[in-house]
C-alpha cells in the first residue's frame, strides 16, 4: 500500500461561509463606512436607514454617486447620547 502524504488542517473562522465577502472598512479615522457604523452601533442596516428617514440618526456624507460614509464624531456622539438617556 503506498504511503499517503501528510495533510494540513485548514483552519477557517466559525462564521465563514463559502463565497461570502467581507464588508469594506474605512481607512479614515474621520469617516465610517456602513459596516463600521453597523459594528459600532450594533444596529442593522434596516434600522439605521429607518432612523435616518425619521431624522433620528446622523445623515451620511455623499462622497461619490454610490459611496456614503458617516462622520465618526457624529456617530459616536449619537451613541453617547443614547447611553446617557
């Protein structure tokens, strides 16, 4: 019987799914992309947009036709106000 080559164990994250892309993150400390805002506030995309529609969450800055970002200071202020309330 031929000897089998040793195999390596591939370690993957518990949450990783095949074909699932990692959301983009902001490289700027002054701006947060949607994924950053969702992580920081622990709110879903739907909840964030619902709050923005009711003008209860800071509006994003339109950087390009399909690119929006939130000012980090405004998001942190909003969270601090919610915690204090």
